[in-house]
C-alpha cells in the first residue's frame, strides 16, 4: 500500500528521511508491502505538494542547490490547512527545528493534522515538551496515533524497551545519556579539546541542534527526560519540572580530577518515582568507566531502566556514521512509520 506523508522541516532529519526513502522504499515494499510517498514538504521558505508523490532526488537537489524545496513553480504559503489539504497525506512527520517557547511552527501543524484525521510522527520535541496533555488528549479524542520515538535520543529504543519489553515489570526510574552533542563535547574536552572545538565537532557530525545552546544548557536532554517520563509513568511533567544544569560549568580541572580517578563526566538525565511522584533532573555527573553509561563513547547515547523484579535494563547505541546525524534520527522516524502502518493494517504480514 502507498502511504502518503506530509513533512514539515527539511533540515538534517527531513533530508535524511528523503534520502532513506529514496534508497529503501523498494525494500520496504518487498518486506512489508508498504511504500512511503512524500506528498508535501514544507521548509522555512515555503512548501511544495503533489498528492501523487514528490520526487525524492528532486527535493534533495532543490534544497542543496537553492536552499529550499519551494524555489520552483509550486511554491505555497505557510498556511497549515492549505498545505495539509494539498498534500492529501495520511501521516504528518513533524521535523521542523524546535523551540521551547511556543513550539512553533511544528505545534500548529501537529494540531492541524490531528484535526484533519491524520496520524502524526513527531521528530521535534517542542510540541511534546510544551503541550503534552493537550496533544495526547486531542489525539485520543480523535482516535489518532502519535508516535515520537525519534524525539528521545534516537535510535536508542528507550520507549520500546519501556513499553513493550518491560511491560510486565515495574519501572522505578531511569537514567540516560540523552544528548549526543553535550556528550561529544565533554568527551572531546576530556581528551584535551577546547569547548569551542567540541561544539564544532558536534556540529560537523550533524548532531547539534540548530541552536546548540539547547544542547549545552541541557534543554534537549530535559525535554527527552520529560517525554520518556510522561510516556513511562503516565505523568504530566512540564519542562520547568525537570531540574536542569548543562555542561557549560564543567571545566578542565573537573575533567582532570575525573581522569585521575579513572572516571568520566557525563551529562545524565534521570527521572524516578519518589513517593508516587516523578522527580526529574539533568546534570553533569562523574561516572565510573565500568558503568553502562560511563563507558559509552562520545557519539553514543543510552538509557538504563531500574526495574522490579528484573533489575537494571540498558539500551545503548554505537552510531555507524555514514549518512550523518540526521539519517540516524530519520531511521527512527522510519521505525515509527512502519510500526504505525502495521498498527493501521497498511502492511501485509512478512512473507518467507
Ligand atoms: N541535538 C540532539 C543531540 C539531537 O545532540 O542529541 C536530536 O535530539
């Protein structure tokens, strides 16, 4: 079955998604009987739509040559209902760069899509971090699916581990390295690089937010803690509920002291049930190299759930590089798209 997607945001993640679909759609069709078509793409400068499907290579070419997908004849205004209507899409993928002030432009598209009866795959954290209750309430009332595994440190399967694997156990809390940029910067600094060099490396690796202060000041990690906590504990945390300390205060002396103790400093996000309430924070911590988070290399992320009666359960990644940071997140968007298509009965069972 052909599944039509409207995409907001054509930065690292959006372009990664177009690249992966260009290269892997045949495979998904063979394996799952589903093919994903981009029928609308909106970037900062405008939008293009075609309900029969836009050409992936042409979109990527337009972006790289002209800086926008909308330089051609089919340029449209940013009006949300007009864009969604013109796309005729079943699913919105929201991957525009995020902010924690009003979560726009993504939030209007997410709400507009649910209003239109579309399912939503969210890759940008703003809508979830600022509007969790409203978003989940609207989706539930409309019978729509909202998937967001790309928002929480993809491709580490944090939500799937909690919701599918640990489903019969009690989750008491979790801790994780949930922001790759600050992890890369701290790792580079512990090897002698300056803070500025660390930031540049993370930007070159394609993992930093458009505004890296969101990474280094802990906003990105705090948003991820909030999302995992609300998903796992059924809480309604807001961003202000996550105590937040970033990595700017971590100096050479502190890193040196850790090294002398054969330990490392990592930015750890955590949430825990305390007397039935969720207590959440993000802060730099010194960790042993034996620790499942302490031993992670600079570009990796990971999460450890503390459970009864299973004990600690970890999921970590070691990114393969290659396509760059955006494609790693885009691969997680594809995970959500295929699972959504399965839930909707749009795939066929695997054949031998
Ligand atoms: N900027 C984020 C990070 C990537 O460094 O982890 C997207 O969540």
